């Protein structure tokens, strides 16, 4: 059975802390892994990863994929209250168009 | 560009009633998707349309039907709503190939 597991389920940190969010997967015919940020409404795209070991970076956020061990991490440095959200990991598999989402990590950043 | 739009934003149904959720995109995307999001379950794919004229089942298709009306529009129909279909429904689209999906704002559905 295809599945995506995220950990931790929730996290509370103080502003300025660094956090690491985890995503492990078992998906047939892996094509890509994506990270999204979801505040109160629709998920918004952060990163797409297809190759192992290549870090994607955007400001204080970065992510990397390990296709051998079947996991990815999302790092956020110098967290801000605006980073408070649910972070979703998704994997595209099979013949394409089959996306499997994890349950998400709820991040709360306290001032 | 409006991106992906969904109507209605919120709907209350009684068990057994039917309704259609509408989705439209103005980005000339080939592929469109319907998801449901439940607490503790993440997003689950209901149906998708890889291109105009085609539709395929996702992970949780039972109780739903879809229509890809044209390239812009992809509707989701509940023929006989059940309380288990209470959820937030998201539509998404993408050009195709290796790229992200763009999500609509969601429809909150409550079935009593």
C-alpha cells in the first residue's frame, strides 16, 4: 500500500528556533516529492524534489531528498510567527497524477 | 488571472441530497484533480483528469462522479450525500509533467 508518513504531527517552537520536518514514503514508481505550506485555506507550493542529495533552498527554507532511504526533510531556520502553518508532504507515483499526501506537521511559532 | 476557482465556498446538505461542486481554472492547464481533506487524514485524491476528455479514479472515488466539461472546468458530483462525505474539498490543476499543482480555495461541505 502506498503511503506517506510525516513527523512530528505537531511542533511548538519559539521565534528564532530552527526546525526540521520529516517525510518518509513508500510509493510505487516514485516520480517526485513536493512540500506545501497550508495556512487557513489552500496549500501553497514550496519545493519539488526529484533527485537525491540536491538541496532546494528558498530564503530560510530548504529541503533535501534521499531516494535510497525514502525520505525527505524540510528545514526552517530563524523561524518567524508567519511560519505557523501545516506543512504537507506529497509524493507523485504510479503513472503520474497519483499524488499521496501525508497528514501534515502542524507548526506553531510563539513570539 | 483568477487561478483555480471553486463554487460554492460552503454548503450544507441533508443525507440523500445531491449536489455538484464546480471548479474552473484559467491557466490553460491540462490536468485537473479533486481532493478531500479530513482531520488527521491529509489530502486524499478522489478523481483526476489528465487531459480534456479523460477521467480516472484516485484513492477514494466511491460515492462520487466527475465530469471534465472542457479544458477549463472539472466538476465533482455527489449523487446521494452521506455524513461520511462531510469534508473540505479542494480542486487543483497543473500543466502536466513534473510540476506542482495549483489549488483552489476549497469548498466546505457538511452533510447532516
